[in-house]
């Protein structure tokens, strides 16, 4: 099939993806092959593809495609998360926009039917977008965290943990979203800097007590003055002499008149403020811990909507006020009683719900909790023992820090969409946990009315089961036995605690093995200046727009090339454009090869072109060299994949394809393919080039699947089609490819000589059309032989020819040193030597001055410590560029012999 003149990604991407999926290419039958399993971090069913998804899934697809080519039974388990809060909000918003009854008017059953209808019609957006990216997932076995089998697994886990004493109901502080009316996870809380204030309040000492300085009060400060209504103590440090005499005594809480104790606790820092801290156990996480240590009362002053309730001592005029209005009234009351000392404007940090946009309230409420500390112990040991490793390794410290200080995990949510908690209550308050209502009824006794718990489980609870529930657990399925544990988890570092650690805990508890042996943590995708992307900054990028403009392959290659372990990605659209040019370069190289009769490697027996692993027999050094280069490139690619060095993989492939194959091999073989060339040598070269192209397409396929699949089939003769698609071809075996070190050294020497001469000509302004004579001094016999053997290529590509007479002593000439030999090229009459020397000297002076200026700036702590990071990085890059320019120009000046 003739390759089209222009590479147009949109023309091939949809066609090839549909073909792969329809033919089952993403999961070929390989029952006896070694399994290789990756679980996709399930995207929210409400989601759409963002650039972080694009990075995460590109890296996973590279690994899956590479291991599929290596013959493994590669399975990429795919599915979506029901996303409790997000989905419920989307559907409620949709109902409001269509002026339909809200969920409470509809009732739970009807509302859940509406959510399922929405999921069927609108919930597949992100999976179709993943297809556009080229994700070769096991779509035939796609899962959903609310499907019947998964629901069975979630229920089984809840009941088993409860029966084992590892899951219980308790009253503790949670992140409460008063707008959504539910507890939320820490990941759903975002901290914002806002304009606030420190309110300083005078708390009078009870019973005539006095401080050592004679004061009859203690001053405390708070950013939330309304919460003082729930204070149950004032804490001071036991070592603070200002308060030692009054420890154990009481104060009279303003407004409420309650007597509350003065306690000694290390939570109070003598160096901060007055050294005294108001303690509100029901509305502050730190205070909650203090309250537990001292057995303090915990007074809840808010209802679920963050309105003041009639708690102990709260005046009637405050009851029912929203917290913002209550704050103003409390300040007025404090001022009226003389308890208000001052209000100090200050920028403060406040927690906001990432979906509701309202201030999150630490709220004391009854919730279901998992004993995370007990489950965390085996998860910690698995990483310490090396059963599971983090890449980069430094992320294991984050994992350890979180798990070593883990708190009980709140797993209940006050929503309707989600896995409803399998707990029932009798009229007398007895709680019965069971897998089914029938089992609960049997425990309660026939005829005893039961009311099911209305709450649902945290989404992270179900997604923690993803590695084994997707494979059929709690049934002991063949899939579970074959694909658990998986091989690697690719994920962002930001969910190590929320998801990775919880999968480790549940996997070890229920499967007795960690769910994966490697966790690869990638960084964030930032904009070209290194700033975090956000809608408010207007610097977000839509990966689908980039795919439309440059093609999926170019975007994938960019993300692969820029994924450096331990660093965030600065996404510059110019890089994507550059890798689109790389794709075009290979496309044009394949067109050129096809025009020279070069096609798919392999004998065309029975009209079939197979993919031979071994290269054709080759005698010419340039053909033996490219075979050696393929072997070395394969070795480098294998090493990069094994070490999860995606950047090294991309660089290896780019340098080989662009530089050695396209720029040098095809150029050096043109005379070997000319009409007057030796027929046997031409046939050898066509066979070698065809084999090399096959290996290039296989090696590049994991990163650029669409382009390579198209060329794979296009290069096959119309009379001899490929027996299989590239996606299921065979990865090169580097050990089976012969390497010729002598040929490699000879062609490397040839490329170096031509490159040095070309560079020198360019630096000195020698016209491209000028053919220069050259003489050589100090050449070893091997170099002399190489010059003779490669004379046609040297003369054609470097535009030089052997001098008939030695150079005149003292004459101006260009000098190039390669290994032991010095090549001299006379320049008299070619360029103005004096003018060129003057130009170079001026350029060197300018580059040196700028280099030194930048060096001085970078040596100044005032710049490196105070300037913006992007400004410092730019200065370093500019300094490196000027230093390189100085070196290059100096070398050019020195060449003027």
C-alpha cells in the first residue's frame, strides 16, 4: 500500500483503534504466557480527560503495549469509579436545570433510578476519551465500582471487618460539608488563604484567682470566635511560669457563664501569642485530641447546616443563627461585656470543600470507622521488607509517615448514591450488620421491624478493593488466581495515602499478598513556566485539543519524554509540535524507503510477510552498523523500561530514529540503492533497511501506536499482507542480534568526521556550495584505510576532496581533529579570513561577558533564594547556553590555522 504524502493523524487514529478493539488485540489469547497486570486508577464516571489523566494513562499504556510485544499475557484492568459526591451533585444539578423535583421530593429509590439512567447515557465520556489517547485496556471486561459483583465484594469486606472488630461506629470529629450535608475525606478539602482576623478575648479567672502578674484573666486568640461557645477548657504549658499557679483552677466562659478548667498540655506553646489556648474539642481536630487526653466534655454547637443549636449555656438569641451571623453576634456580645480585647486583621488558612466551595466544619458526629492502625501494620511491613517498592524510592518515606501516624478511617458518607451501609437497626437501637436484609432479620428475630442505615460508604472504601474485586473476589476465580497480585501501579503521588495505602491494607488483609510489587509515582503536569495548572489562572490545557492539533502519538511521546523520575513536567506546546515533526520525519523516511523498494522484512511465502527476529545476512559495514545499532537501542530500551525511565526510553528511540537511521543510515545507503549499484549489495541493503524499519516500528509502538501500526501495514507489499497487527508483533531480542564492533567503530568514525567538517564549515561561514580540498596529517593506517573505503561518502556529504598538493605553510586553513588525525582545508579565496577572525572574537567577547554576568547573578544568594524559581531556572539555562556558545565559538576560532 502506497504511503500517503502527508501524515495526517486524524485519518488513522479512529480507524486503527476501532480495529484493535474489534479484533480483541488488547487481550490476545495467551493462556500459557506469563501474566503482566496493571490496574487503571479508575476515573470518576463523571470525569473528562485532563492532562494529568493523559500522563498517567500514557505511561500505563506504554508498559502494557511493551509487555504485550514481549509475549506476556498483558492485561490492563479498566473501569470507572461511581464517585459518590461528584455524581450525586451532577445529577442534582441536572435535575435543577431541567426544573425537575429535587432528590428529597423524589425519594431515594426514584432518585437512584435517575442516577443509573444518567450513568447509562452520560457516564461514558472519559472512557471514550481514553480510547482517543490510545489506551489499550481490557474493555471487554470493563468494571464499575457499583456493578453487582463489585457491590457483593464491598458488602463482604464491610461485614467481615465488622465481625473481626476492625470496623465500628463511633462519635468522632469529621470534615463536615454543611452545604452537601456529608462528611468528606481530607482529599476533598482544599486549604485557601483568605483575609481573616485573630480575635483576642479576655477569659476571666474564677473564684478570685490571679496570675503572677496580678491579672484576673487569661487572654486567648482565635480565628473562629463563634466556636468559643463550645469551649470546655483553656490549655497552658506546664513549664510556662505565667500560668503555673492557676493550673487546675477555672475560668468563667464569657457569654455562656460556664466554668471550664485550666489544664496543662503540650499543645499550648509558650512562644506563641499569650501561651494560652482555648480548647473546643467538638470543633477542632487538635482540640479533639486534647479533649480525649483530659477527658473533657465535647459540646457540639452546630447542626448539620452549621447553624447554632441550643447547647449548654448558649443564649437563646444565638440559637438558629448561621455560623457567619453567629460570629458577628458573638463579637458584639463580647464587646458589650468587655471581654473583647482586640481584632487583629490577618491572612489565615481556611479549609474549603473542593466541590461545594463552602468552609468545612470540624464536626462531632456518629460515623462508621475502620481500625486503620491495625490494618496498616502489615502494609508498612510489606514495603519495609521490599515486597512492594516505590519508584522513585523517596516516596516510601511519605507512605511510612502517613501510615505510622494513621488515624481511624471514617468510611461513612451522608449521601444516597453509593454502596449503602449493610447495617440495620431495631426499634430499641440494636445495630445488626449483615450481608443481606434476610440475614439481619434472622438475627433480629421474625417480626422485629428493621430500619437500614441510610448512609453510604466512602468512595475510597470501594476503590481500595479494586485490585481483587475487579477479578471476581470474593469468588475464587481463575482470573483472580492468575492476575493477583498485579505487577505495577502507576499513579500520582497525591493519592499515596488515600488510595495506594488503602489498597495495600485491604489487599494484604483479604488476599494475604500486596496488590502489586511496584508503585510508580509520577509528578504533576505544570504549564511551560512551571506553574500549577488551574482554571482560575487560565493555564489549563485540554489534551483532546492537543490530540486534535498534533495527534495522539505526538502528545504521548511528549509526556513520555518529559516524565523524569522525581520531577514535575513543564508542558510546553512547542515540545508537542517538535514530536509531531518527529512523527512526520519517520513517515517521510518510510515513504523514501518504499520508493526505493524497501518494505516489510521477511520472506513472502504463501503471500504472507512474517516478522523475522534475526536480521538478514549483511556484508557492507553500513548495514552491519545499523544492525548493531538496533541491538544496542533494544538493550537501552529494555533497560529504560525495566527501570521505569520513561524519559530515557523516549530519548533512546528519538536519537536512534532521527539521527542514526533517518539522517545517517538512509543517507549513507543512497549510493547502494542507485540504479547503477551492485545488484547483490542493493538487495542486501533493501533487506537490511526493511528489517531495521520493522524493529523501529516495534520499539516505537508502545509510545506512538497509531503511526507505527499504519506504517507497519503500509510497508507490506500488497501481494504479501502482514500475518498480524503490529500491536501483537514480537519485541526484538537484543541478545539474538549480532553486533559488529569493527563496523560500528568505522561508521561512527565516518559520521564524526563528516559532522565535524560540516560544523566547522557552518561556524566559519563557508558557503554550502564550496567544495574544499583537504589533506590529512598523522593518520594511522586504519584511518587511511577508512578514508579510502569511504571516500565517496566523505566527498558527497562533507563536500570535500583530497588535495593534489600539500597546504602552503602559514596559509589560512580550517583544521579538524578526529582521533589521531588532523584534517586541514585551505580557506584562501573561500572566505575573508581577517573579517571572520574579527567576527568570532567579537562574538566570543559578547558571549563571555553575558556568561560571566549570569554566573555572578547565580552566585548571589540574594537572587537564588529570593527570585521566583522559574526565574532562577531560566538564568541557569541561559548561563549554560552562553557557556556552550563561548566554547563553540572559541573552538571555531582555533580552527582557523
